[in-house]
């Protein structure tokens, strides 16, 4: 699962808002460059810096532009992102082309499994909701643990940059 391996066929699940898991940091760097080139707003996080779910909610809420009046807990962040996904803004509005990148997520998952799975579920739901309203909220999870599998949440392994580029996620109209 490195940059040099032959790409696997891209799964249509990427187009329906699955959470993408990336094990190679070089691949993630390339994908983030691709997203920036396509005018995506990238909110990247180092999950090792989240000592608890409250800190995660604070960081996510700030980066995603949540109003100060809302409590910054993980469920509220997920609800906010789903409301954003349902926005009436016109198709292609650049504010609704977003990628949430959770770096070293396996560390947060190991320490706070239930909250981490709930966060992935909330983000995945927001991603699928955005699809219904012709917006893009992409969710990318980077893990240093090649054995990481998140069975509770629909995920897709992104083995290399080419698989991401050729996926339905990025081929969709801007």
C-alpha cells in the first residue's frame, strides 16, 4: 500500500461518502496537494494532540467554523457538519468543498474507541448528506497501524494517490 504499487480499482463507495483510510503518509500528502489544487478547504488534524473527546470537539469546532454559541462536543460537531452539508448554497460553492483529514487517528481510536467510532460515523453521515445536496465533504483517516480496520463505519482503503484521483470522489463535477 505504498505510492509505487499498482492501483486497485476505485470503489463507487467513495462517491457515496465512505470514510477513506490511508496508511501511507506520503500518499496522504499527495492527496492533500490534489485537494488543494481542486480548491477544497482542507481541515487537517493530528489526533495525537487530542487528550480526550472534548479536546477533539474543540479543535474540530474551531477549524470547521462552528458558532461560539454551540457546545463543541463531538455529537454537536457532527450535527453542525450535517447541517452544513444540507446547505441551500448553490452547487459548487467553494465553502462546501471540504476535506476533513484525521491524522494518526489510530492513536485517538486506541484511547477513546467509542468516541472515535462515533466521530467517524458522524463525519461519514455528513459526507453522505453532502452528496444528496450536491456538495462535497470528504473524510480521510490516516493511520500508522496497517492492521486498522473500522468495521462499525463504512470505510474504503485508499492505497495510493492514483486510486484517489481516479475515484468517483474526485471525478465528480466541481
